[in-house]
């Protein structure tokens, strides 16, 4: 089985909920492919699935290592931002997401999380601009419409909020 097939097998195991076998395969691949930026990020994403703070901290180190190995790979910046968002570390989250968007400007997931981060920081104009940009490019993006509803709810523009919800 080659590297790509092994990664796909791990994804299937994760989808089936077989975390123990998935972990075993990840450890095996990881040990054979030291200094692989993609695998550092993939392993970090696996660890980030766990709500345990120690595993989340290890995931952070994997994402940072992935960035050290290839600072032009956008996914570890986004994955770090997701952890920081959940930990309410919004300012670092913004910086990571801005950088990931520079690397991959058309990624609506990055823009969506940045817009939600702006809501948390009460930067409603910036959030609305991002959600509108997402909708302009993906008119059926339900997350962006919901996000606009949140913005208008926070700014007490309830008629607009209802429309976007």
C-alpha cells in the first residue's frame, strides 16, 4: 500500500469511528515519513479531533512543525486557527487566517472562520463584508447566510437577521 492509499484508509477508518486502528496506521506512516509537512498537518488534524487539552496541545505542535517544514501550505494555519478560535484566542486566530487566505485566496472555509472570529471581536462590518464576499462567489453557501444573520442579530437589525437566517 502506498502513502496516498494509506492516508485514504485512515480517512475511511475515521469515518467508520475506528479510531484505534486509525491511530495505529497514522503512527506507522508517521514513523516512516519523518519531516513530511503534509503528514505533520494530517497527524495534527487527527489529534485535534480529541477534546483532551494535552492532545490539542500536541496537535498545535504538529501544525507548527508542518508550517516550519513548508510555510506555503495553508492548511496548518487554518487548523491552528480553529483550535485558537475554540480557546477564544481570537487575535491569534485572525492573524493565522489572514495568512492562510493570502496563501489560498479562494478558500471560503478560511474566510468563513475569519468572519466568525470578527463577530467574536465585535468587528461586524468586517464580518459582513467577508460573508457577502463568500455569498458573491458561492451563492448557495448556507454558512455565510447564517453568519450574516448572526451579524445582523448582534447589531440589532432583526428584520435583516430574520431574512438571512
